[in-house]
C-alpha cells in the first residue's frame, strides 16, 4: 500500500505529536460539536494535534452514546461542555446553539471549527494561516473518503455478482479448453455460471455467509472512480426535521441570493410531497421572521410525482448549479 494513500494514513500507527509543545507560534482554540463520532475519531484527533498548535480543544457534547468522551480523555487541554440538555429541549435540535456557545467560549483571536469526521493532512494549518490577512472567515476544499458498509441487495438476482466463489475442478474440464481470449472481465460471474449450467453441473448461491467487497482505487492500470452517489436511509420523521431546519435557518439568517433559493425551495417541495408543511403557519412565520423571502418561495400546492422530463431537468440543474454558483 502506498504511504501517501489516505487509507494507509487512517490506519497507520501514529506517534502522538503535540504541535503546541514543539512550536513558538501563537496557539489557537479549536471547537467541535459532537454527538456520536465515527471509528476514526482518535485518528482524526492525532491529525489535529499534529497539524494545529491547539490552545484548547473545546468539545460540545450533545449527549452521545458511544465512547467519544473516553477517547478524548487521552488528549491534553480538552474542555468538554455538556450541551445534551439544550439539545433535547430545543425545538429543532441545537447544533446552531451548540456552535454559538462554543464560539463564545473561545479565548484566542482566531479559532478553528472542525467536524469530528475530518482528518487534516500535512501543512493544513500552515497553508490556512497564510490567508488571515485576506479573509475573516474561510474554509478549504475537501475530498470525500467512503467507509460505509451496506448490503448489496442481490440475493434474488439472476446474475451472480460475486467476488468469492468456490467450485469443483471437474466441472471445468470442458470449459478450460475453450477459454482462449480476454473476453472474461467484469463478466466472468455470468460466463462461468452459464457454462457450468450448460455442462450439466449445478450452480448455486449460499446466503448463510458473505464477503466484504471493497470499492476503492487500485492502482495505475485500473480505471479510477470519478464519483459515488450516497443515499442515506431516513425515516419520514428525521427527513421532516432536517428539511424544516434547513429551510427555516436559511430564511431566518440569510438574504434570498440566487444560489440559496433552490436550497430552500427544493426541501419545501419535498416537505409538501410528504404532507409535512403547514402552508398557512409557514407563511405566517416567514412574514414575521424575514418577509423578503415570501416572493421567492415556491408555496404552490403539493407537487405531483416528477415526470420523466422533470427528472431529466432536475439532474441537469444539479450538474449546472455548481458552474452557475461560481459566477454569483
């Protein structure tokens, strides 16, 4: 495995380096709201302390159920703020309240806000610090690394789709001689299955065990993955909560700039589709909160299921929006 692979770095055994103790530069407070973190949280912490001269690591604990707080005990200058009560009492959850409180506790001129599922590469802080004369609040680019296990729903498929197979050599005695070309790649599961059946042998699928198939780049001679679509399971209740927060937060705190209008109307349409929007109550809230938004909101009755043409339009708009936003 290449040493510059991010996955190599995730699982490489690291020596703890505390940049604050090995540098004369001004230390800086870091804030992080958490509920539950992921399995790489400790690795991420190693990267933060190595890259940033951390004055205090200020953690807003929203009442998680994992071992995040135990992991944090291994690290110096951690301040944990119990925000679990605020989270449970607030109407829409309290990430905004959490962050505001954490910022209020910052004692350094500059501070850093991190998500718990972020790993910082070498020179991250050195590069970011150079822009303090140019910006007052800024961020960097990002790469996505996927480490998600999900069931590939293929148990009832006709195609094998396998990556771990077992067989009787005897069954291949008439098959081996006819394989004389390179036409078995990404299709060998189909071809072998059909040839085995053609020879009169038995094919089957065992469902009492499984393998874990790794989707990641393999090297120079293999095609690279361009992008991955992520679909997260949500209950109707959690979906409603998330979209109501998104819509109300943007309307309350932001002006209706072109790139923000779809960020409000798209969730509104989803809420309407699920009968989760009280139109009159919402209009009343907008009038009271930031009425300039009223003329930009799509508050027609519930939209029907998108037609084929509409689906194409939505996909095209999703691809063009990033380009349009660059010029706004």
